[in-house]
């Protein structure tokens, strides 16, 4: 009778090691460290493009100004079609 369960002490179930011994508090256990930026925190692939744009070595690719519409020429085409002009 040395290994019987005690009736007065109810211990909580142990949390699996997968959740208690991996990562920081509040992080998911399958989180990628530094979001995959690599050893020494060199940065993600493509981060150097913003640095090159800021320094002026390459022109801005993604900051193009939106082209204006050609609504006047479209209206002229509709008028020509409606009046059967060529």
C-alpha cells in the first residue's frame, strides 16, 4: 500500500513539455525565430531593395504616380459611334 493515490492532495496535470520548454512566454511553440531573418539578424530577402531606393542607387519601382484617365477621348469615340461618323 505504499503507492496508493492520496485522497487529500489533488495535483494538477502536468503541461506537456512541448508547450512549457520551447520559446518565450506567450509564443506558439512552432514559431520561427526572428521570423526567418537568418543568423545575425541580416534581414529578410528583399529588404535591401528599400535601402537602395532610399539611397538613390535605383529608382523607385513601386511608387509610380497613377496615370490620369482618358475620359475625354472615350467620350469623343462614343459620340462618333452614336452619330455613325468615321
